[in-house]
């Protein structure tokens, strides 16, 4: 049971690689539905691995490192692969990815001086909004009788962008002492 959360995270990494390959292919409706399913399963593992780790006292150093990286790789993969499909503007992907890189670097610096900042509630809402929006954008049009499906997904990605930038600013504010102690 101790390694189960890390195995779940590893599964998310494998699903992310599979998603990248599948999204490179010409998107038929069945393939796009399958890609959405792969993305959704991978996103659910983000919630599952943390729950299992806390529930069974299986939090590990490796898990603390891999889990946020696996989350960022999943979102990054979806964002980048949706750009050539004209479902996500490149500038949105750039801003979200820049925030993720900056926050990851900041958390690494903070960790090196003994400061650990847990994910905030805002960060969790951001992640869920990203997952839902990106999942909708991966899903093919015409399968469900929902007008403006991709517009809804893009709207959620815009909301996720706002939450992403807001939570990024929150991380920098909460870790401002790192800048004061680092010379």
C-alpha cells in the first residue's frame, strides 16, 4: 500500500505520454472520445494519488516530487497538443506554462531553504478548472447535442487562466520571504 500513490502517479505519466501520441494522430470521433477518456482518467489520478497517500499514510518524498510534475506534464501536454488543433490560443498556453515553471522553480528554491508550501485551495480549484476545460476541448464536436461545447471548454480555460495567474501571484506572495533570505 505504501507505493500505491507513486504507482498511480506513474500511471498518470504513462497516460500523459499515450495522450501526446494519440493527439498527434488525425482525430476521428472515436479517437477523440478515446483521447478525452485517457485525459479524464489521468486527471482523476491526480485526485486519487493524493487521497490514497494521505488516507494510508503513504506520503513519500518521491511522491511529493513526482505528483506535481505529473500534473504539470498532463496539463502541458493537453495545452500544447490543442494549439495546432486551433482549440487553445498559444498565448494562453504560454501564460499557463510560464506560471507553472515559475511556481515550480520558486517552490524548489523555497524547499532548498527549508520552506514547504502546500498546494492551496485556489490551486486545487485551478487544476480542476483546467482539467474540465481541457477535457471538453479534447472531446469531439457533434457527439453530444450540446451547442457551443468547445466555446464552453475555452471559457473554462480562460477562467483557469485567471485562476492560474491568481494562484501564481498567491504563491509568490506566500513565499516572499524566500526573496528576502536569498541574496
